C-alpha cells in the first residue's frame, strides 16, 4: 500500500515514543522506506538502535555528527520524502514548527520539506489544551499540516484526559489515508458550508437546530485530501477543523449569506451542507428579556435562502444542496433541485436510523439535475463525502 513511499519518521521526546517503534515496523511492512530522525530527548525513551534494526537504515540523531555521505541530510531527506510523520509530537516541536524555529535535525528537516507533514501530538492534557499549543495547532492546520487528534484516557503523568498518542494501528491507518490518496481534485476550488446557524432572540438566547457539522466537515476534509483548495464557512460547531482548509466562522444565517456571497464567484464546486435557519426573530432584543415582563411574542421573518441565491447567479460551476426531511423525501428533494436551481441534491430522511444530525454515518439519496440518475448510499459520512465530490467533479466536467 505504501510501496516505494519515502516516509521520514520524526520521533520527539515523549513517553509515547515507544509506540513509534511499532508504527515504524508497520510502515516498513506496508512497503515504505522509512528514515528515522530522533531528537535528543527522544533517545532518552527509545534507542536509535531499535529503529535502525527495524528500518535497516541509519537513524539520524544529530545535525553535526552525521556520517560524511549524509552531510546535508536534512536537505536530501526533506527532498526525497513523500511524507513526514512526527510521532509522537511534543508541544515543543509543534511550537518550533509553528514559529519557524529550526535548531535541531527534526525542526530543520521539517522546515526544508515540501512534502505533507503529519503530526501526532501526545502530551499532558493541560499542555494539549493550553491556548498557546492550540493556537500553534490551528496555525499549522491552516498552513496545511495534518494532525491526528490525541485520544483521551489515562496519561503517563497519572491524570485522565486528552493527550494520549493513539494506538499504532490507528496511526498507520491515518497515515495511509492521508498519503496514499490520489490528488485527483487538485484543479478545483471547493466551498463548503456546515453546521447550524444561530438566530439571536436576545444577547443570551437564540433559535438554532441540531446540526453538528459532521457531514460538511467530512466533505471539506475529503476535498482537501484530494488536493482541492477548500474554504469552509462554518456555523458554531464543536469539532476540530480539518487540516489544509481555510475556515470562516459565522453565527447567523445572514452572516453565512454574506460570507458565501463574498466568496462564491471563485469556486468550482459549492456544497451547501449547512442547516441554515429559515427564520430569525425580526429584531434581537438589546438586553436579556426578563421573565417579569411577561411571555414575549417573537415575530419571525424569513432568512435569505443562500442556495437559491447561488442558483440565480449562473456560472460554470456545480451547486450541491442538501435536503433533510421527515416525510416525502424524494418528492421534496426533486422540488428543491428545481426551485433552487441546484445540480445535485443530497437527500436524507431524518427518521431513518443512522441518518441525519450527529451520527458518523448517513443514508442518502443523491438526485441529479438531468434526472437520469438516483444514487442511494448508506455509508460513513467520510465515504459519502467522497462520492458527493466525485459526482460533483463529473458534473462540472460535463458542463
Ligand atoms: N438552504 C440555504 N439557505 C436557507 C435554507 C436552506 O442555503 N435559508 C440550503 C441548505 O443548506 C440545503 C438546502 O438549502 O442545502 C435545503 O435546505 P432544507 O432546510 O432542506 O430546505 P429549505 O429550503 O429550508 O426548505 P424547507 O425547510 O421548507 O424544507
């Protein structure tokens, strides 16, 4: 699966460094050529000899004490690499990369590469949640570095929480997914909306819906992995943004409308997976509404329909809408395809088990503008995201 892929495994100093041994071994078994670079601290947890025995290649441990033929090892490794994997990655190495510091073999080589860099953070929970570390991760994600979320559980320091390095099998599966992917959509710009919107009633109350953003985030992630330039306009959600995706955070439907209209003309595919609120209170109260004033009457007014407006702005591009219903799914989906002038509608019935808000799976029917095809899918949101993108790209090339 990874035959002839050159992977540079950078091991930094954390107790989880021992798991990197098993990661190296599995990567070798999958056919990869693995070069290992260890920081000084990493060598306090595992010896270079362990990695050398597995990879059958000299382990690089020091910038200046290398053998002669590896004199500019950090440049040659950086160039030949198909991917870098930093596992485990300490707060320190993440901070160095984010700040442009190159003062050891790992940070120098990572700085010199154009290959994808995959980072597996592992550290104490408080460190992981420290806003400085989170800020560094956010910055690097926006620059296209990929991160594997740490697991939660009992940590070496005796505390419970997020920060554990996931098991080697999971790390390797992630690496394969990230680098064995074909960059078949690298010519395309994809705009995705996701999550709910919030329509303010007063400064503390709002009208919203149960969308978690999972489907839209899966689409944005899949498009980025397939090489597209991706912007994600997201309502308030609780999930980490995917790597390599530019995120524009919005709150209300009107915010989302403005953000999308400002961007739309540049994009080849627009996927409207957001659950946009159809109505908002006519006016949000300036101050918290008090109970003592009696039960308020809230008059609602319609929000702009983003997809319908995009449908009116005709261009050579593909518009994908979603349609969530609790009854008459296909009739309603066909009507929306027409009324919103969309190219594809992805319809799901909220009453179907495994479909809808919050789940990792979905059950959808895709309807196409020319009416010829109906595609039924029951799969993970990640897999469905890939089909949506493939179909959207096919539709675009037929235009
Ligand atoms: N949508 C939108 N702007 C809105 C409402 C919906 O862009 N104000 C988009 C959604 O992102 C989705 C599609 O339109 O891609 C259909 O959304 P849905 O809520 O199913 O349909 P509505 O148009 O809201 O119609 P209804 O609520 O009457 O079913």
